C-alpha cells in the first residue's frame, strides 16, 4: 500500500510525460483493452463515483475515483482516488496506491503531450483560466515542454487569481485579456457553463480544455468548438465531454493517432498557420492512470530489489 507521499517521492514529470505519450500512442494503436469509465452519480452529496479499468502490457488495474465539486468550498480536494494494479499474465495483485496525486499529475502530463505536439513551435504566451490544483500542476508539467515569456491568469476568485499569479510570476487579468493573443490557453475550472469565448482566441491558438469532464458541463462556447477538436478517446469524448456533446462538435483525431503519424485535415492560412484554433479536449482515460501507477510500482520494486 503506497500513500500519496510515497507516490510523490518517485513520480516526476520528466519520466511521466514520456510514459503518458507512449500510453496514448498505444491506446490509439489498439494495444490497450479499456472499456468506458463507469460512473455512479451520488446526487445526495453532489458528486459521482467512477471505476476506470484497463489492461495495458504486463499489468492491468483500475482506478476508483470520486469527484465532488463542492469540496472546494470545504477546503478539500475535489478528486479522491485509489488505484489497484495486478499482473496481466496471472491476475495476481501487485500494489494498491493512492490515486489522487496520480490523477493530478497524469492530467497535466497529458496536456503537456498535447501542447508539445499541437501548439505552435514559437508559442510564448500562455493563458490559464483557473487557479486551483490543476492550474499549478499544469505549470509544473509545461515547464519542460515550452518556455513562456508571458503568462496570464484568470479565476472566478480575484484573490485566488492574484495569489496564483504571484506564485508563478504571472499577471492576473480578466478572462478576455488573458486569452486575447495567447498562443496556448488552459481551461482548468470546475465551471458548468462556458468561461471561454471563441471570439477572444487568435486563429493560431491551441486550447487545452480539462475542467468539464461530464456531458452536462462545459467550459468552452460553441464558437471555440468550431475549430479542429483532438481527444484522447473518441468513444469517451463523445459520451463524457460536455464541451463536445453540447456543441455537437466533430472530433478531428485522437492525440495518439497524431503522435503515431496521422494528420489533422484543416484549412491553413499563410505561412503555415492555422486559420482556426485547435482544441484538445481531455476527459481522462484509464490507461493514463495505469501507465502512471506502473511507473510508480516499478520505482518501488527496483528499490526493494536493491
């Protein structure tokens, strides 16, 4: 049984990001067995409980995760999770570990993979909509992918935005000011309704939409969703992503397909720039958690062997 602190002691973005990149490639290539996440609503307490299983290479396992948006007001994490790994060849249990930190870090690692592949090479301006756990983890993950010279922050709480901006050397602004002219936009809120308007976006912008992971919630308006839309899993996104479902948006590609060499078909403007933003919509899929958990397990196994 590994605690969150034990997971934290061995899990780094330097190793996690490549592992997540490979997992996404393997998923889109059909090398992962994974059903859709099974979600049980808990309406009496405003949350839901999900089970996310996958078989991936030498391991199989499941993450059990609870999402309670109201926890933010209680100064508690909105996501809580546990992960169990098994051997794929014999079914023997290997390890149980805390999954909250893995959820936090693998989500940011997925975005880092997407930014690395989809954002313009010369991207320098970063807009962050949100100031919570994911905002901080995304900043840490992206440090190894891009060097941003101008970081702008917006949050529904001005105090939280100012505090977060001070922590990372950014500036707190309105949502429109943050997004206007930005090369990369991170939507990382728990808002059930759009906080990003497509009319604010530059044609070459790349948007990572992370916060709305259920079919009844959305962070992006319909104009934003008219651009090319990239996802982790078509099946999961078309069922779970409110940004896609509510806008009746078309999915252009899975990120794993693009990493494996596929191309997004889209009109381009002069000098190779896109004439519409590209949106990466992430809902989180089980293989990401299993790949991260295996990374942690292998680290501890190596230490035990020594």
